[in-house]
C-alpha cells in the first residue's frame, strides 16, 4: 500500500553552496534537475511528445530509436500506465556540453576536472523522491517497464543508477546495470566484475545480502557521473556534485543506510541475495547484439519510493544515449593519459564523428524488433506545441509531425 510521507521539506541550498560569481558573470550554469533539462530540450525543439497510450512492448523503443540523436522522446501514459516514460536525454555530445554549461571543446576537460575534484554530498531531512512510499511491491504495477527488443527476456530497467555501500568502509559506489523483471518483487541483475560486484562478494562471504538502491530519473550530469572511471571507494555522487558545482543533496533510503539523490524521480530499494542465482537475459546490448541468457544475481525489492508525479527514464540499448554515457567518461580518462606524453593534445574521441556514436556496421548487421516497427511509429510522433507552453508537463502532443 502506498502512503505519502508527511515530512518537513528538505532544507534549501544556501548561497554558500553556490560557486562564487563575479559581477557581470553570465556564464551558463549546469543543469541540476531532470525537469529543468526537459524544459531546456523542449525550448530548443529537441523534445518530442508522443501520443498517449504507446505500447510498452517494442513500440516505445521504436519511437525512441527513430528520433535517436535528434530529439528526446516523452511518452504520456505508456501502456495506460499513469507514470510517463522519457528516453534519449543525452543522445548528442553537444547537449551534454550544454548540460555542463561549457563549450563542446571543453566537455572532456570539465568532466576530468570534476572527477579529480569531487564535492562531498550533503544529506537533507527529506526529498521529493520519497513523497510516496510503496511497501507492497509489484513492480509491473508500480512502474512502466518497457520491453525493447524482440528477443529480450522481458521488461527491463535500463537507466537505473545502482547505489551500494562497501560493507567494510561504508563508502558508496554508483553504476548502471541492466535489471530484468523476474517477479513481482524480484529483479535479475548483470553484475560485471567491478566495484558493486566486489561489495557483494564481501557481503556474501559473511552470508549477508547487499543493500542497494536503483535510482530512476535523474539529471543528466548525475547520470553521466555514474560512469566515471575512478578507484574503489570513490563515490560518483561526489563527482556529480562537482559537475553541479555544489554539494548534491541526498536522503537516506527508507529500508537501508544507502543515500540517494533527494530530487530523483524514483528509487527501487532492495537487497542482492547471497547464494541465490537465477536465469537472466537475453537482452539487446550496446554493440547491437544480444547478451546471452545465464544464471545471474538476484535483487529482492523491499520498497519503491517516488515523486507524486514521477517520470520514468529508459535507455534503449545501442542508441546514442547509451553509447555516449559510456564514451564521455572514457574519453576524458584517455585524454588525461595522452596529455602526459602529448601535452598539447586538447581532445580525443572513441566514436566516429559522423555517427555521433553509432557503429554503422553493427547497426546494419543486427535487426531487433523495436527498429523494425519504425513505420508504425511514424504516425504517433508529434512536436511539443510551442516553446512557451508547458512542454513535458502538459503531456499533450501537437498536431504537426516532425520533418522527415
């Protein structure tokens, strides 16, 4: 049963949290909230509002793929679910630079600067992400979970920031893992041999579960920070704070000691179970090939918290959003290494400029059902009505289709 939390509003950020600005300094500021970013995209004709009721199975992904790299997509009442879905938030390199408040040629240097100079987060008493608390968990009922590809094993959470605490030190790690809906309160998760997997192994040796929180719907800079290449026990939320140029406000989870961004949209709280493995996959991954089905880790979900008017974010595998989220942090790290030998080097890229991230060869060789439904998608895509109207909030498509 859901209930709304009646807690005092979180303390506002003080002027002391803002970076020093001199008189006449009109430099762009970073985007610090998902809803501000949606407004930014809509005002520049980069947000397509799709007609209500799009099917969560394949059709939603087809729309997102068709506008990949040109417009983010917003889906009101997908599959009749009251929570809207958004995709393609950072599917262009220049958009990411805008979110940081820098020029495109400063993008990598700014990210690396934030990684080297993290700002600790600040805990607050309450946050919008805990406006509603659901303890009677049925994920298929509570969340609009899409199925992207023909051979995917089922619906997936693909844009969730998984936050876990090191059982030995209490330091947090933030990463993104694909999470398969396996039951009403059960998720299958692919844990690669990195920091979260190390935390789990420590907990499993002690025959204890590892508490995790999956944050869905967050600002673009915190999303990007989650992919930073950093040492063990470096909390990526502190890199997000550096990108924001102020401490990131966080709240304590309702079922564990994990801290999550206070202004996120949705948080799924649960435990990775020790000595439990279940089948997960296949799933269409970033190279445009399917990851195989295998026996993998299991999360048992204890609670779901959210905003009253939450927005669900999904990343379509192999799209530009998926590729750029991984590419930018890696390019920043690579550039730092290159500069040790070539100090005048100012930029580098791991992806072809013309594709803006997509491997054309891989894209041609693999066909998935979401891309095969493009023709059906064309009849449903609409622009937001005007730049001055409430764009993503109104959830109403306009009448004019986008240009071919």
